[in-house]
């Protein structure tokens, strides 16, 4: 049996495989070009964070690819304003702006899939604004923009009765430490909005906002009202309430009048006279105390803390306005000025004459001592604080307020002071203390001073954490005045 063996010529083989080879090369080239291209994607909404907190700014590549060998740059208005830089496989800090040094961290757990996030600690007001997330490879570079919104939740509203106005009671509500400008309103017991008599929102020296809103309450108004201050960015609010006693809106009861006339007109007249004198005397004392406090505010000074005097367990804020007691001693030089056994720090300012006033926010702390002392007091070993040893101070301890006399004087406090005012009149030899919360006088030391006196602060750590909040030296409002009835 015979058959034909098929034959293949070289020319026909090449001509049949060449188109497939060309198509493969083109596909590889297209794949290589496509793999080099990417886009950068950030969040589609602003990132909101509170002052002092931590912000996480997310950013990733699409399609997913490794960014280990890329340059990743976070910057503000221009690429030279570097917030954080990653290049050559590691973080680079030479170009970083001073205000971000020590506060940033690039989270690289998912960098192999093209995801990196920037963590910014200890958020400040200056961190507010737009950021750019920039990726650069050997073949391409892209960036995305995102917005960081900083918000500050201010202090609890402080409500005070200012006096009489337009046949009603003028009530004011004040709060500070907000960002951005807060929303402020009054509501009655049923939640109905009350029209405000005045409203003022003004910037503080630190860039935050303080607010004051007033309302005039009449007999027709629900006696229990609330002041609400709301941060629109955080959608959070702080609220305080006050109940206006019926004593402010006395009503004449005809049955009581008739009964009084029947029983003894003379007895009623004597009782009313005694009551009026008592009320007048009480109102006069309260008014005089408030006038003395407001006069003291005219001598407000800027007090800061002296870190060279601070006990090693005390932690001072960067602006030297806050102090709290930590759990461990810091490694600090044992200079002659530093207290080594008691958690004490002195003010940086010294006074050898004149009148000086400052305020300290004690919040809900259960242990504190405030006052003045001689600049020459002993800083080492055991300390016996008394006027004889150069200390003029009051304190809160075990729920009792006392003045540091010898023996100590128990102070009758009806309203817990959230803020304490200290007034030094050097030439008069007086150190006075005021409860700023209800504008009452707490105590006054009378002595003769010589040499330099300095502000004095004591705060300790209590097991359980209730005393961990700091003492805060507060700015005194510029408008230190109130509306009183004539």
C-alpha cells in the first residue's frame, strides 16, 4: 500500500504563526501600559475630628496595586507644604512642616494593595482645611483632595440671673471653647423655642468662639428653661437648665391677706417689715460681693505656669495654661526651684505690688488648692502650708472647702464653684477668693506682704480617676459687667 507523506515548507510555517506572535506582543504591551496607570481615590465627604483628638485621612489606588516602591506625599496648599512624605521605602522627615513634626504617622498595613492612611495626632485648629494625597510611580503620578474639618465642643453653658428687665427676670447663658461658631437657643419645659433678648458670638484669643445669649422670663413663661449650645459639625450639644422660683413672681393671695387682717394687722406688718429688711440685707450683701468681684476683674492679668517649679508628676500643657497630675514621675532636672514632694507648680509671674486678678477652672475636680505664696518658700521635703510659712490659699478636700488659716476656716459654699477667681491687693495686704459660678465671695486673707508673691497651684491624682481633669487658667472676659436692676 502506498501513501503520500505530507510536507511543510518553512515559508508557510512562519507566515501562519507571525500574526499570533504580533497579537501576543501587542497584548503584553497594552497590559504593561494599563498596569502603569492608576487613579487616587480619597473619601467623598469631609473627615471631622475634635480638637485634641486623632484624625485618620484615608487614601487608596485604583486599581489595587502595591505602593511600596512609590512616592506617597501628603501636603496642604502646595506640594512643598509637606505634611508627611514616604519615599524609597521609608518615611522622610527632612521636608516636613514644623507644625506637623512628631504628630503624623503613615499607616502602611495595606500598602501592598495600594491603601495608605495618614494619622494626625493632637489635632489643632490650624489643621483645619484641605489636604492632598499624592502617589508617584516610575510611569505615572496622580493625587486626590480631601477635607479635614476640625471641631471644638465647648464648655457646659453657665446660666446666671442678671437682674430685672422689662417687667421680667433677665437670665444670661455663657459658654466658651467652641469651633466653628455654635448654634445657641433657649427652650421652655415643653421644648418650645424662646425669643432671645440678646445674642453674641465672638472669637476668643485662641481662635475658638465664646457665646452669650440672654432671655427675659415673665410670669407667662414656663419657670423651667434650658440653654442649649450645639456644634453643627459634630451634631453634639451641651445643655444647662434653670428653674426660676415663684419668689421672683410673687402673687397676692386675697385669702391670706384677709386672714392676716383678721388675726392681727400689727403682727403682719411687723412680719413683713422684718422680711423686707432681711431680703434687703441679703440682696445688698450679694450685690456688694458681686461688685467687689467685678471690680477685681478690672485687674485681670495673664498668668502662666512655670515648668521649672513643677513637681515631676505634674503634666503641663504646651501653652502652660493646663496642669494635671500623672501616674509616674517624669525624668526632670532636680533644680532648686522644683517642688520634689508635693504636686505643686507656681505661676511664672511674680508680684511685688499692685492689684492682680486671675481665674482657674476647677471643673468637677474633688481635690485642689489655689492661692498665692512667697517666691522664697521652701520647695524641698515636707511642706506645711499656712500664712505663717508664706502660703495664702483655699482648698477642696473630702467634699469640704476650707481656708488655709491657723486653725483652718470652713467655708460655707452653697453653689459648687466650677471656676475660682483669685484677687491679690498687695498694698492692702489682701488675697480674696470668689466663686465665679454664682459670683459670690468665698474668703479674704488679711496680712502684710513683703517680697515677691507668685500664683500657687496644687492638684493631685486620686485612685479611681475622678481627679484626672486638669486645672485650667482661664481668660477673663473683656466685658466683665452685668445688667442689674436699678
